[in-house]
C-alpha cells in the first residue's frame, strides 16, 4: 500500500534537506541551477514524503555533473527514463532524496513548469492530492500511470 503524508507531516523536513543538499551541490557544481521540485515544494501538497531536487547544467557539463553528484552519495536510478539530457539519481543515505539532473533549456524544464503551475493554482493542488489519496491501494506502476495522466492534463491547460 502506498503511504501519503499531509504537508504538515513532511514539508519542513524536506525543506531542511533541500537547503543542505543545495549547499553541497553548489559547492561541487557552482554553475548549476538548483531548484526544489516535486510535491514537497508545493504548499499543502500530499506526498510520499520524498524530496526531489532539480539540477540543471550546460550540456557540456552533464556527464561530469553525474560524477560530481555521485561523490555526494547518489547513484543513477536504473528503473527510470535516462537520456543524454536527463539522469535521475537517488541518495544512498536512506533519506528519500532524488536528483533530476537535466540539461539547461531542454524539454526537462517541464519539472519546473509543472511545479509552477501548481504553485499558482490551488485547485490543481487539491486535484493532485485527491489523485494521491485515491491511489493508496494501487501498485506503484498503476500510481505512476495515473500521475502521468494528471501531469499531462496540467500541461494541456492554457
């Protein structure tokens, strides 16, 4: 069963982790754009309690950024999409942190667009929360499919 938490149960902790990792990342990749994304970046959003960090670098720095991020105790997530412009890494620290490493100005700016649309529209946040609450008994694959459809619908809105 999937477990989702109210914002009051996890967001303060995620923010503290974000600030910690942001400092670490800027120390090793100073030109990176580092943003807090995912549900933990959206007030009142229900979440599994994990932290997602967006790290955007120039294309020429992409491969070296993977190595740099790995030095902080992250490994490439193997069961997810990987391209020459997107690499997802997960923490080995048992702190439920993932980094979405992307090439600047690529299609993967979609992570920021989705976050920003939810930040501007509380109705979308409520719909997203409802989707999650309705997904408690789904498998992770079923949940991801349902979530992907929701994300697509957010992008299709004017």
